[in-house]
């Protein structure tokens, strides 16, 4: 999987995560093409991406922008919401990835098959990102966590160039051989974070101090499901990671709820419920929280 030292990178969805990564890759010397709606593309072409970061400081990075990919790229980051994935993929015609890599950094565990069907098994590199970052306006990114980490799933020898590219841009990157381990390690952490912060309308600091028992019980459920699906997550390690987050950190689902946007409830909570049902694992707290959030958001609830 060759990735040139100066790569051409498309970023599908330059929001909180995609915008941060686009800016870091541009700052590292790569050519970056952001794919977004016309009004967002106009803002990015005019002003670039302005980042305010606890880890990287404040900087502005120039990027190109368009509504659809019109040329071959070496790498395409997919950083849209799961709720917008099907529509967003129309912006990336498969022929422009004939010799490139598709790197999805989405929440959940069930999107990889959709992407493989559209672009082919060899093009898709399953991965997860851990970061707290938000878009406050088109091209304006606030990076709140003191880290940005990506885990790639696949053979280390094959993915070494991609890992080197991301590391060179400032992203802490690991390569792990097992896709299920990578995806479920993220979901076991993300689901409690997203469900509790959104349900109680509190940042993680309040959740971990005022609702510690509920947080621990929910982590125990998601870790049990994760391990049944091939993950190697440990309850104490998940709780320790929450404790390391800045107290004012909010989940992306909580931010979407506050903005009145569609929630990734099915991709996050629904995925846990479906896997729990397949493996015969009881997850009463997860079930209740998903149902309450679905009712509050007017969403259909699909448990199995």
C-alpha cells in the first residue's frame, strides 16, 4: 500500500474530526481536497481551516475544496456522520480510488461492509479515531482533547506507509491485526460516553463524578459485548480513559442533540444491542438508554 511522502488526500466530511485531520495533513505538506456542500466548500477555499487546539496550538491551514471528487487521490478519509454516509459517498466516485486507500473514521462497527461493497475489499482500511474535536463554523475547528489517536486494522507491513503518513502529521497511530478488536475497543468506550452524556445533558466530568455507578455499569455491559465480538477491552482501562478526558468534554452525539441534528443512535447504541442479542448477553441499561434517547429524539428504535 504505497502512500507518497507528499500525498493527495481527500477528506469527505471536514467537520470536527475531518477538519482537524485535514488541517494537520495540510500543515505537514500534503495536498488536501475537502469534499463538502457548496457553502462549506466556498468557505474552505477562501479561508482555509482555522484550528484552535489544546495539543497543537492555534493555526490556519490552506486546503482545496469541492463538492465532489474529480481526480485520483492517494488517500480518502471518510469522516461524515453515519446518518449521512450513503448520501455522502456520492461525492467519491470509485474510479478515483482505483490506486488509493479509503480510511473510514466513523462511529460504530457496521459501516465497513457498506464501504467494501462500494469500493472493494482492498481499498478499505478499517480504523477508529479517538479525539474530542468540534466544528464551530465552516472551516473553524476547536480541538479539545490533548490527543488525537488513530488505530488501523490490518497487516503492519502493508499499513506501515499509511501509519507513517498520519504520524508525520501529528496523529498518534497504531496498527493492530484484528479488525474486530479495533472497532469494538472504540465502541465499548464510545457507547457509554455518547449515551450518558446525551441522555443526561452533561459533559464527561459530571458523568464520571456524579453518575459513576451508572457509568461503570454501562461500561461493564459494553465491554461484555465487545469481548464476545472479538474485542479485548478491559473495564478498568475504559474508565481510566474517561478520567483522562478534560472534564468539559462532550460526545459528538451530545453536540448533535444540542444542535437539533440527527443522532447516530442506531450506529452506536443500536449496534451494541444487535450484537448483544446475537450473543445472548443481557444489556438492560443500554437497552433502556437507547429506548429513552430514541423516544426523546423521535427516532425509530430497532433493537434487533
